[in-house]
């Protein structure tokens, strides 16, 4: 609208200027605007006056034409920029749609692979999903959920753990073979994902002898999971939920379990050397024979925990709550004054 009005005004100005320069407009201006009549001027003065008026009108015409030219040049440049921006946006959208289509195709193929009867194809599908999660942040949470569901579902398979050699079984009737490679691969991928994108749900999974060394499992849900004999050395499990989890004989040395929920967990004979258990909930936990040497247990909740034969040598029990240390070994003889643990 503004462009149309401006064009109309410019056209009127041009017509007026041409009328004055090339037509009778100069005489009309001299007579009606300047109030000078022909009888008041000599022929030479009249000619000079008309020439002056035409010169002024020509200047106005030149200015108007220059302004119009500048305006339309700028307008055309703006239009061109907008068209270029629109074209670039359309190109980006097309590229994004193409990329998303490729990701969807890769994802569908990977899902088919992890459902294969062949172990090597399943492992390939698992690592393909990891690559997709790295390339597409929007698909990261979905892939974490898929892999966690794969572990939860297939960890109960009859062949989830490799057979144990007969001679080994003679020495240790309770021995369990290593976790099936595809399940271990899925756990490895989950343990090194970006923890800011998704929470891992491994509730009720059976993960005997799983290797989760240095895994990042902050906030993971491992409630009632069976992790007997698992290697969790150095794993990050702060704020994780491990209520009722079976961790008998597991290696949790150096693991970070600050503020984790281990209420009712079974930790018999587990290795928690130098483990960070600050503010952890160990209420009702079975800690019989557990190695807690140099464990950081400040402000831990130990109400109802069974610490019989547990080794607490060098453990930090400051402000630990509700602990019954009768029968525990290596109990500090002179705990700090603020300790609430009962010796």
C-alpha cells in the first residue's frame, strides 16, 4: 500500500514538473503563484523569469527521478534479499527433511537388525543405533529407550549368559558365564551415552556378570535388577534407584553412588572399597561381609542395614544415621563427635 501511494505521488510530481518545463506551466506559475502579469515585464525579463521557473522545475524533476530510482533500487535489493533468504530456508528445510528421511531409514534398518536371530547382526544393529543417536539429538531418547527395553526383555533369555565349563562348575557350583555379547554391547552403549538426554530404565533386568566399568548411569533406574558378580568399578551411579537390587559379589570399588537409593539392596560380599556413598539410602540393605574399606558414607541412611562382618576400615561414617555396627569389622574406635552411628 505504501509503495503504491509513493509511486502515485512521484508520478504526480513528475507530470507537474514536465508540465512546467515543457508546457505552459511556467507561465501559469509566473502569473498565479508569483502574481506577475505580462504587462509588468518586458519581453526579456519575462523570458528570463520563465527560464528560471523552468530551471527550478527541471531541478525538482531531476530530484524526483533520482529519489524514485534510489527507492526502487533499494526496494528491488530488499526483495532480492528476501527471495534469497526464502530460497535458503527452503533449501535448509529440504536438507533437513532429506536428512531425517535418511535417519528414519537407518533407524528402521537397525531395529530390524536387533531383532535378527544372528548374534553378529544384532550387535551391528546396536552399534548402528548408537551412531544414529550421536548424529540425531532428537532421536537420542528414543534410542536409549529401545536399547534399555532390549536389555530388559532379553536379559531373561535362557542363553543370556554363556555356559560355564564343567570343570569350573565343579570348583564353583554357583558360577555364571559371561553375559551374552549383544546384551553386553547394548549395556556398553547405554553406559557411554550422553546422560543429559535420557534416563536409563533397567528395572528387573538380569545382568549377571555384566561389565559396566566406568559406565555413566547417573539417575538410572535399576530397581530389583540382578547384578550379581557384575563389574561396576568406577561407575557413575549418583542419584540412581537401586531399590532391592541384587548386587551380591559385585565390584563397586571407586563407584560414585552419592544420593543413590540402595534401600533393601543385597550387597553381600560386594566390594565397595573407596566407594562414594555420601547421602545414600542404605536402609534395610544386606551388607553382610561387604568390603566398605575407605568408603565415604557421610550422612548415609543405615537404618535397618545388616553390617555383620562388613569391613569398615577407614570408612567415613560421620553423620551416618541409624547404623548398627555390632559385628562389623574395622569400626572406627573414636568417631567424630557429630557421628550419629551407634558403635
